C-alpha cells in the first residue's frame, strides 16, 4: 500500500507515498451535438480532500455523474482503485461512498435502524463496524432516536455514516453543508477532515461555499465551460498571477513605478500594490529607500479563494445544479 517516502508535508507531518484512488483521464461528454465536457482530467489520492468548483453550466455535476457511472462517457475513462468504471463497474464502485444532494433516510426509523438496514446491502459489515461508524460521526447519544427528531446537520452526518459503512476509500459529496447552520457546517467539515486523515479516504467534494472549502480542502480543481482551469493547492489557487501581491504604504506613490521593474498598481495617494515574488521584497524595499521613498508598511495581500475563483472564471457565479 505504501511504497516509498516522499518529501511533502501535510500539517507538518512527513507523508508516505499515497495510493492514487481516483483518476479521470481526458473525459468528454456530449448530449447530441453539444459537448458538455471537453477533456476533463483530475485525480485524488488517499488523504486528499479535493474541492471541485465551477461556474454556471461548467460541467461539475456531469463530471460527478460520470465518475459514479450514472451517465455514459463519450470518450476518456474513469479509474477508481485501478478499475475502469466502464469496463469493470462492480469492482470500480465497490469502495466508493457517496451522497448526491440529500441522503436517503427513513424518517420514522431510528438512526441505528437506518444504518442496520443499509448494512444488509454489503457483505462483512458487522455490528462492531456500525458502532465504530456511529462513534466516528459523533451520533452515539442520539442514534436510537427517530431520524425525524434529528437536526439537518445530524441527518447529514447519518448520511455520511451510511456512505462509509463498507469502508470506502473514495467519498464523493455533493453540497454536504447546503442549508446547515454554522455549527452544522463545522461538524461536517471536522468529520470530513477526520475521514481523510484517520480512515485514509480520498474525498471529492463539490460546494458553492468557497469560504468553507478554503478552510479544510487540501487542493482544489476549478472547471469552466467543460474544461479544467486549474488544479492546485488552496494557496496556489488563491494566486491569480505567478507573483504574489504585496501592499505598500509609501509617501511618494508616483515615483515608485519609475523605480521598480515590477508591475505596480496605484490604489490612492499612499497605497500601492506590487506584484512580486517573496524573495524579491527585500531588494524592492532597498531600492525604494535608496531612492528616497519612505515606506510605512509592507504586507502581503491575502486573496480569498472566492476572489481568485471569480477572477479566473470571469466573474461567473457558481451553480451547484449544473
């Protein structure tokens, strides 16, 4: 399962090389003459939490349906744990758990009975595994209650419990925090992080709540017009240019553009933005000071994932039903 060490860090811990769980290669999808997907490629390994975002009509939900075998693929392929979804669907989907939109729950039954019934669909799901999952999703104190008495957040956690009973290593979630209050969102977020780290799952999550994705995803894939715009870490995705943006407060704004070779944007009479790499900043400061410019403060500008998304996709709004 683990092969060699690699020089990468996840929350300060040295990682082993991780197994690739999901790989989409050059996916195309046509409905009649209309091409919806135009060569989608993405991948996720064990422990990844991949945020999948896109503007109106980008093809996000279509991609998820192809991954889950819910729609036919025009060309390209989806590999899950080394199995081709088109050629060997049974083995490919065997270790996949998913919630698309809202989980299917029987409201008149208890949470435990819902899990017990779902467990009958799989071989090898023991009572011990059911109890383990209940503890994992934090429903020990309410699992005997009827689902009709659950909050929306509790129902989402029960839905995730159903999805992971059979020990999948790929979890696909479509809008898992939709409609939840802040406490419910935090609970789902913490649960997803726990599943990725402790259960070693690869998680593919689509959401319109970019602020939430930014706080816990390990990487993000942006799709627009049926094509991948970018796949990168959250930090890299928040960069619109190769350089970062640094905010300078100075006394001679006009002179700065003549002194520096970097791209400079004037904000007002005291504030400018300089596009530069981190290692260039000491030299830039030295140049300005030597040229008689007083510098009152310098700090990097933090762009949110949402701001970067809007710039990279032309200002489109996200539609989670495309």
